[in-house]
């Protein structure tokens, strides 16, 4: 979820500026998805790296924050902003590689199914956000609260270890990040400035990634 740096509200831009912003944002999102896939593929070819990530997932997760924070700080400094964003997505691919490997080994084809469902959901929600004339500004605070509730519930379930609760949490995660995707898409159309494409792309990428992981959890839950 990105944070708007415009204190005065929506920025009035020309149609050409808005089109350029949207084009740059989605080009970076799709490039990030491809680089994430490349990161996972790279991890699959490195057994020791894969074992290390599987043994220390939290540490690897923290490693993704360094390029992310730098990309956010240098969001207007091209090409460093692009390089750091792609580095973040590459490390993210390495981080999720053990999860993908386990899911695919238990249920062949489930990763592809999750990717297809995520892509379809992403397309539908994005078109809805762009086509609708509704004001989705209130969705940000609502679904952000929902996200914090999800985090607290997930931490509690980490100690309880309930498979049923885990599936409910995964379903709620899809709903929360689906709502945040609509909100972030609305901000791309109405609030982000011409140079905020890195910030917008990271927000949408994180919505997409979390939706994918939650859908994957739902599809593979029966095989736990």
C-alpha cells in the first residue's frame, strides 16, 4: 500500500500526463511480476539457497525491505528507482520460492491455477476501479483496519496452528487486498502525481502478491 505524498488532495493533470503515469505504473508492475518469477526460478536452481530461505523465512522477508525502502526514498531518481524496485521483486521471488515448491510438489499445477485466478481477479478489479465513477477514498482506511486485524489474527493462529482458521484468514486476505487494489487503482487515477509511478507500482504489486499467496493457500489448503 502506497502513501500519497500530495497533501492537498487530487492533482489536476492533463490526459497525457495521466496516461503516461498509468503506462509507467503498469509496465513496472508487470516487469516486477516477471522478475519475481525469475527470482523464484533462480532459487529453484540453487538448493543451498532454497534450504537457507526455507530455514530462515523471516530473515529473508526482512531482506526484501532494504531495496524496497531505498526504492521508496529514491522514487524520483531514475534509473535507480527502477533498479531498486526490480531488486525488491527479485528478492521477493526468492523468498516465496520454498512455498511455491512445496505447494507444487503436493498438488501439481496449483501454482499455475493460483496465478490464473489472481490475474483474472486483478483484471476485473482494475477495470472496475477505472470504469466506476465512485469515490473509493474511504476504502483505504476501512481495508487498512482490516489488514491490521488480519495481521493480528495471523499471529495468533501462528501459535494455535489451526488449519481451518488459516483457510478463513486466507479468504479474508483475498477480500482485503482486493479492496486495497481497488483503492490503490483509484489513487492511481485520481491522486498520484506524474512522478509517483514507483510508489503506485509497489502498492499495486503488493496487493497482487498478497492476493496470489492467499489464493494459493486456499487452493492447496485441502492437501495440508
